[in-house]
């Protein structure tokens, strides 16, 4: 698409989320049919342990994450790509549950041992860490090319209302860091067509392009367990997307992330980013 047409498309897209439904900016070069794993963040049990966010009038993060992941799956299927969700609103896939059941003790021991010997952020409840590590290890036994973690951001109560915008995180500890970075950049480049990047100063990274260093808001590097971590450096390219903040309002009509139109637009732009990655990685084999 020519730049001018693209800008026209953009203003049209921003005018009405619904107008872009079922239309793709990029055509998918399907010579390599990607197998994508969509991993909506947390679940009900983990939320009960105080992990994942909730806001009165908007809802539970684990439910909204699932809805955005399901909509992303629909868009990807329409473009001829294979996408699987790790869970529905309640349960993980039976094969993930089986993997977890058989390996829970070993994994718990591995994580506890690691936490004893390493300082760092261990805020993730042990139960959640075991689930996320199981998902990674299970995924490695499957024909899965990419993992997309979908979340909603939040902040402490007193800062609610101050922060807005999406962020995309990739981990330098991932065994396929170059591919993960390309995936994160592709999704970032797509999301930024419809949404603003995070205005939280913690959500940015200093990158060097053409010998110039600059900060990119909404682009992060972090060794989260599910992205690639000293505990387990998965070879599967993996990113984490925070679809804005739970208290964020969209467009003039102040839509919340609980509104289906906002969720559709996030899902649409995430799937466009994946298609862009698919096309880019064929142009530039990594
Ligand atoms: Zn989350």
C-alpha cells in the first residue's frame, strides 16, 4: 500500500473501529504457515491469589485478555494462519493440564531453587510461575512458532488515571531474541497505527538505530518468565502485549477496554502485526 493510501486508510480506521473489521492492511504471504500460540494472561485461580487486575465497571483482566485473544484468533484464521489459545475463560487446554499434572513437582522445585539463589522480581505467585513454565515447556513439544501473551496494564490505585497506552515487551533472555525483537517491532508498528504507546516512563527502551540512540515509549525489554528467562531460555519467539491500562478511555465517546469495539481493534492490530512479522521474516530470514 502506498504511503498516501495508507494514511487515508488510517484516518478511516481511526474514525470507526468497526470499519476495519475483516480487512487486512497486509496480505499474508502464506508460504510458511505459522502456528501461533495465544496466551491470555492469568486465569481465575491466579486472580484469586492477587495477580492480574480488576476495575469496577470495567471487569476482570483475565476475562478481557481471553476475549481479545479469541478475537485475535478469529482475525488470524480469516487470514489463513493457525492460532491456538492456551485456555478459555476457565480452563487451560487438556494437554497443558496433563503436562502440568505430570511435571508440577519438578517445576515447583526448579522455580523455588532458582528463587532461593537469585535476587530479582519474584512477585509472580509460585502457582502462576509453574503454569507459565509448563506452557513454555509444553509449547516446545508442539509445532508452535510464536507465543503472544495478552494482558491489560494497571497501576497502583493512587496513580490510576495518570497512565495510558499500550506496550510490547520482548526479552533479551529469549533463545531466539532476534526473531522475538522482529515480532515485537512488527506488533508495535501495527498497534501504533490505532493506539498511543504507554506514557509511563517505565514502559520504554533505549534503542540504537543508524548510530542514533533514542527512547521508544511503549517498547520494553524484560526477562519475564513467559518470554525467556535465566530459569528457562525458550527458543520460541515470544512477546507480551499490554493492551493499554484497565482504566483507560478510548476515542471521544470514552469507551473502556470492556467495549467490544476496542477489543476488536486491539485484536485486529495484533493480528496485523503477526502478519507483518510473517512477511518480514520471509524477506529477511533470521
Ligand atoms: Zn496481566
